[in-house]
């Protein structure tokens, strides 16, 4: 099954940064300062690129959901195991990334930036 390409700002539609299929990781985490830094730091220390990221509070703000769009890679299963070991990570779910939702979010953010520029 192929994954649609995600156009990023400044990138022509239909082109992708890599030929690898993308996977969405949905993390449920405790919502407090430093959690995002710990999650992103784990990926950065292992030179594992995050293609897109979205975070939003749920359940009254005590918990947040972080969606990470990453390339399918032979190291991904190990990354998921290491993310699960982080103290504030409550759950990790791996899902196929259709890409359309992240592309729509990118379009929404670009529109918001145009509206608020100036």
C-alpha cells in the first residue's frame, strides 16, 4: 500500500522529502513542561527525522496527544520501544499514515499565517 505524498510549505505538491512510506505515531502523554522536549530529544539523539508533529491537550488538559509523522525505517520498532519507556508517555500507537490529514493541517496553518501576517 502506498502512502500519499505530503506537500510542505515551499515544496511542490506531489514531491516527498524521502521515498520511504510514512507512519503516524500517536502518543498519549502527561501534559506538563518538558514532555515534548523529552520525546523530540529521543528522536534527535538517534538522528531519526520527524516529518510532522501535532500536539493537543485532551481530558481537561491533564493529558496530551502527540502525533508524530515519521518515515518507515528499520529502526522504527526500536524507537517505539524507547518512546514507551519515557516516564511521561502513557501510550503509543502506530498507524498507517494516509498523509492527507497532516497535509490539511499544513494548509490550515499556512492560511492562519497569511491571516495573521502584518
